[in-house]
C-alpha cells in the first residue's frame, strides 16, 4: 500500500483540500471493464459470476483498487480524515440472498469513519456499473443510529437539507427518494416530508463511454464531485 492507516479523533474539516499535484497512479477503466459487467448484468447469477471472476478481477477490481489508493492519497490523508480506507470498503458482486445464487453487476466502495462499518455509516460512495461510473451520497435506514440522528436533526431544520440537495441537483446530480428519481421542482417538497424509513441518494454519473475516454482523469472528476458533496456529507454525518 502507498498509505498508512488513518487515525480516529480528528473532526471532519469544513471543506476538502486537494493537493495541486497529488501522486496519482490510476490509469482508468477500459472497455473490457464495461463489457464484462454487461455480461454479468445479462446473466446475474453466481454461476456466471464465477465464469467471469478472473476478468472481473483484472478489468474491474484491480483498477478500482488503484482508484481507491488515489482517493486516499488525494483527499483522505491530506485532510487527515478519520476514515477506514483499507479493509471492507468494497462491496461484493455476489448477493447475500441466503443461497439463491444471484449476483450484482456493479461494484462500489465507501470509506467509513473508524469505529463504524461501511454499511452502518453514511456512504460517500464511488461505483462502477455497465452504465458508467458514479459518485454519490446515500442515506438509508440500515445506517441505524447515524440515520436516526440525521432524521431528527432534519425534522428540526427540514429546509436546510432540502435546499442543499436541490442545490446539487442544479449542478447535474440525480436525486432519488426510496428509489424514485425526483424531478427538479419537486425535490424540496419531497425531502421536507420524508420519513425515517426513506432512502435518499444524491449521485453524479459519468457514462461508460466517457469513463473510457477520460481514462486516468476519472479520478479528478470524482474528486470534484466529492468536493461538491462534502458539505452535505458533513451535515448528514452530524459534523
């Protein structure tokens, strides 16, 4: 690894500072990455996953690990973020479906605050799917105490969160509430009345063709989206 373990206790900074010339090594995703993911989507079974496993490792997993390392170098370490960056930050292709044998056709990673877990903390996630590459923030009931604390704060100031999310929507982020994409003009009202059981996703997507075209510059696009999402992340995290 090119980085050391980050430590707990440091507060989340009000803004992210990105070094002018970070030591980045991510070379990008190729057409092969999206081809193998599309083949998995066409037949999303555990059997097909095992057939494609070596290609998924070569064209998806390994480049994504380089991407993960660059995120750490470019914003986690420079901002002294108290986040876990090495173990269990990636999702899995195989579904936890009690032996039914289904598979996801996307892979995502999310750093989480030390002392929590990837699924129990607010997710500032990066993901690759047959459609492209996305950076987003996700709030869900499975976050437990983190989500309930956010919900109580949001009940006291419903306009604040709704305005922050609507502002990101005006900058080409897609907003969904419990899986339903919200059109501009309806976002504020929907978020003001959301329930504790609702899931909220705020996501920016770069289509697959553009991901291949920008190659290693994808990391700079992702960092720019992360900077835009950072105030919302701090608010949801209670920082």
